[in-house]
C-alpha cells in the first residue's frame, strides 16, 4: 500500500539526514484516504513515536490536525520535504507490531482499506473527536457574501466565540466550514482546533502510607498523643489494609477528607491515581472449580496440546467431539498449561453461546485472570477489558469473533469452539473469518490453534481428513450417557391421517404431556431462518411485500403489524387484498408467538418461556430467561436458534424440533450442513443429566438424507454424502465462492457498472485458470433492499490468491470513479442473498 501520492507532502522543512521519519496511515474517521504518508518525527518525540502509536498530524492544504497511526519508522523518505507530526495521543502504542502487520495483511486479503482493518483491531471505541472553535477578531467595512456576513454577526452575538457545530445549528446550515475559512483568511476570525480522545480510562485516587507498618503504628500513637485521633485511626487502617482508595479509607476508618489532607501535608501519606478498570463479571460470585481427571478420550488431546504449547509449536487441530464429550474441559486444561508457562490464551465462542453458564466455567477455573468480551458490555467496560489485555493484567480472553484481535504478546493457544458457526465470519468490511486470523496469529506466536465442534463444517473436516489439520475425535459423552433417542415425525400425515391442524404433532404432544406429568423439562426449537410469517391472498396469491425491499413483510401477531426485517418499515395489517379486493387474506407460516398460544390451548396451565429476538432484546434479557428456566419457573422453553447453543440443563429430557426442513429450503450450498448441525445441536440438549433424553424431529421431508442422518447423529455418513454433492456441484471446499455485489438506486447505472466488471473479469486470460465458473451478472436473490437495486456476480475460484490483485483493481477503480453505487466483494460469504 505504499502508494505515496502527490499532493499532501507539503514543503515545510527539509528532511535533514539524521531525522527520523514516520510512515503514517490516516485513521481519522473523516478521512478515508487509503495511502501512507511520511512525516518528520520532531526530536522530542523520537522516544515515544514508535510503530503502533496514534499521533496527530497536519493534513491537507489547511493543515488540519487529523489522527493517524505510525506503521513504521525509517530514516529516509522519497519526499524531499516533510511536515513534522504534532503530538502523540497515547502513553503506549495502541497496536503491537504483530497487529500492525495483521492490519496490513487484512487490507490485502479482504480487499478493504487500512482504516477498515485498523478499526477492527484497535481498542474498542478509542478514537478522537475534533472540536473547532471560532473566535471573533474584528469586523470590517468590506462587503461580505451573505453567508459570511450572517456567520460573523452570529459569532458576535455569541460573545465572540462559539463551537463550529453550535453555529451550524444556529444558522440552520449543514456546513459553515467554507465561510469560516474565508473569514479566517480575511483576518476577521480565528479557528482553533481541539482534539479529544473519545474514550479514556477512569481513575481512582488511592492513599499510601509513606512508612512501613511498624513506623506507621508509632506515628499513629504520636498523633493520638497530640489528640489527632481521626488521623491516627486513618493511619492505623492503612497499616492494616495496605493502600486503599481514599473513599474506602474515609469510610472504613470513620475519618474525613480534612484529616486525609492533613496527613498528606505532613508527609505521612501520599495520594496517587490509578486506573480503575471496570470488570465484565463479578469474580467472587463464582465457586472455584478444579480440573477433572481426564477421560481416556480427553487425555491424548490434552497431552498433545500441552506439548505444542510447551514447545511453542503452531499447529492446526480439529477436535470433533459429540455434545457432552467434555470438549470444554479440554480447553480449560490446555489454557491452564498456558497460564502456568506465562503465556496467554484466546477462547472464542459464538456470540449466541456466550452465556453466563459458559463464562462461569472459565471464571470459576481462572478467576480474575479472565477478560470477557461480548456485545452486552458498555463502551467503558469493553475498553477496560482491552486495557487489561494490553497491559498484561489478564491471561485469558473469552469472547465472540472480534476477541481474536486481543493484543496479547505471548499467545500460547487460540481456541474456536463451535467452529462451524456462521458468526465467526464478519459481514462488514473487513469481511474476515476468525479462523483465518487465528491461523495467522497462531503461526506468528508459535501457538496451536484448536477448532472444536460436534458438527464441524465439512470444509474443516475435509482439511483434517487431508492432513491439513490434525484430527482428534471424542465419541463418548463423559458419563457414558447415551445420546438422546430421536424420532422423526412426518408432518404430512398429521393433516391427512390425523386431521391435526396444530404445528405440534400428536406424537410430540404425547411426549410433552408425559414430561409435564413427570415434572421434567422440555425445550422446543423453531428454526426461523427463512421461515417468516407472511401475509398472502388465497384468491390471487398476492403477497404483502415491503415497498422498499423485494422481500415479504413479516406478520407480528402481538401488535397486528407487518414489518420488514431488512429496513424496519412497518404498517398496519390488512384485511382485504390490496390487489384483488378479496377478504381471503391470511398469514402463513409459524412463529414462536403462534406456537406459544397453541401450547396454552393444548396444555391448560402449562408454563412456557418464549425466547426469541423480541423477548431477549433488553440488556441481559437472554440471561434472565435462562435463569428463570433453570430455577424451574417454566416447564417448556420455546425459542429460535438461541435455545440450541451451549445450554447445559441436567433436567431437560425432551427436545422437540418443530420444523426441521425449513433450513433445507434455502437457496444456499450450506443448507444441508446447517440443517444437520442445528438438529444435532438441539437434540444434544436433552439427557445431559442422569435420565435418558428423547428428541422428536418434525419434518415434511422425512425421507431427506440429511434429516435421517441428523436423527442418528451420524456425522461421518453425513460428511461422506455431503462431500459427493459438493464435489459434483463444485462448491467449497473444492473452490472459494467470491460474491461481487453492486447496489444503487439507479438500476440502469448498476447494471452498466456490473456489466463492465463482468467484462473485465472475462478479458484477462492470465486469471482464467483461477476461475472455475462465473455466474452472472444477475439480479441478486433479494433484488432490492432499502430502495437499492442489487446485482451480483458469483465466481467459483480455484485460486483466490491469484485473483486478489484484479479484485483489488476493481475495487480501487470503483472507489476512484465517484460511482454512486456500493460495491462489496465477499469471499465465502455466509449469506448469499
Ligand atoms: P462439551 O463441551 O463437549 O459439550 P463439556 O465439557 O461441557 O462437554 O462436558 C459435559 C459435562 O461433563 C460437563 O458438566 C463437565 O463438567 C463434565 N465433564 C467433562 N469432563 C469431565 C471429566 N474428565 N470428569 C468428570 N466430568 C467431566
Ligand atoms: Zn388478492
Ligand atoms: Zn424493507
């Protein structure tokens, strides 16, 4: 990315021979310039201006101060004269050199800008905010333009100075920058800039005794003899407790701030500031746990990992272990080895399974050496977790996808639990997969990367089978509990043979009743992916669609509204068809709300907890519901994807999958894989305690191979079967899928631009070997979102690395060409709509 441009290297000072030069990437949100710039490091900053440091630099003709990041420091520059940087923004570099090079690599690999990859890796919420203040200097007789005159007069009304944003609001203008600069050039006002960090540490004041405790006791006696009893008590408290926050000291010793200041003035104590770091959990709420003796299946995996960790060897390992086989215990023991050897560990889990139960297992084993990163944390809490990691105050981070960037210096192991989960892939730029970042960081640090799942993605399993990863398998549940007995129910015969109109089959009803009688718990799972409740007309077939997106509106029963899940559009439900005027307009499909009502009708008095997007959206909503279920406040837990993950309730003996095939009917090559893993995961929730579990799988396609094999929890056969299909159709792992999507409001322009991209791709003979197949340009499956038309090209790529330069060229040309359309290039997207 060393494309040092013309332009910005203004002549301020000649670079003398000895000066140090910083290569800087702009990280300021106001400047999306994807280039490096050279700046002089003033002599007084040479010791701190190191790679990874955030700095302020003068930029553009106006020399506005903007935020940048030093990528490297050198002694020469191609440019004869450079501006000096203004100042450093942090006491320590925010990125390590390893993370800087990771950003550079991500920029290349994921076809994004440096700024975009930096934003992923940087401390959460850390940035700068520019405040521009205008100061009135003098008025003039000269004729000014109307906007300039109004600005100057308003500024005078504000007693001579005001913030730019404030004046813009007062003048009802979106920007007064050009008027302001023009007035400054005329010498009528002055613009002063102030730059603040957007987030900073909280500090607390602590008191420290300036003597040893023995001397302290003597001092206390002396104070008491001089009737300074309050001061004496405060000194004694410090002797007993060591350093204390001043507020605690006053509270504990029943003292006051006057006495505190008196002690300070006498030189008996000193007051200092210390960062106050917010924790993401309360460690003292957890009972400590100790390692179990490994089972025969766990032992070889743990031993192998320990050896790799000890010798700093990077290796990629796939652990396939059935649910309940003790994978988490393997993670815990390997992490313990890391900590004992002074190394650190990253433990990734999908956001959805980052439940309190999961966190508890880590905190109860490792106490305060664990940092937790999840989306429920406040900005300050997130930043503090990062700070602790950066300053070596914790050894383990447990978190969702972005925790892969934890700034540890000596990584001992990286673990991805539920490695098949889609949430490890970022859907915004940089469109990275946490697994690939893990491999890169693991290789740099000499640390093993462990991927684990009961149902690995077929791509990972293929790599393990072809010796790219080392494979370990655990087949037994740790207590030899059998996997739940599963039954398939054919929903077609429910209606035909039993006249059962309910979405709950007779069989499942019987099983639920049995559980209610025995006071055992039940989990019901409804897969909502691609399975919305939509409203349509039985007479003419008209479907209520969003006016801005080409997608059916979803019916919300509780408010009798229709809503679009893509753009948020809502409207009142209709009773007559807008197309033909008939009254036979009805909603179809099944939502959790509807099932909940059915349950109340079928089992009067039943206690149901519904867990879906609506009931868990508040802070900790998920947690509260789970606790209520755990505490026996309900007989049935009914929910979407959320109920399939990581829950470990001993007393759940029945699991019902209400509509197994919905995930099969999606136009996506991974539909089978998703369906298999969902059914397996959800059935794995039953029978974790001592009672055997049962599962009922309802489907309209009972003969479907994937569903049959999922019922048997037969991963090897599923894998073999799926690989035949992937190979025949040329899908991953036999290629990469590269998705090029262009969207914009003017359909003709979008079509034109994507056609040009298509032509370019076809016109390069040197890359044709790298492409197996080009599909499109075509309208995307969802052809319109938020009034933007979407077109796409699909490439099946045999060699993605070879294609990257051309793809980069396409995206650079798009960005440079002032196109109004939005271009995204995604390699192996999780969502192909
Ligand atoms: P997985 O992560 O594969 O689903 P877990 O690690 O959650 O499996 O293990 C399931 C249960 O077995 C947990 O309650 C765990 O505490 C217990 N367990 C795991 N390994 C052992 C062991 N070696 N000895 C005793 N109990 C174990
Ligand atoms: Zn109609
Ligand atoms: Zn919409």
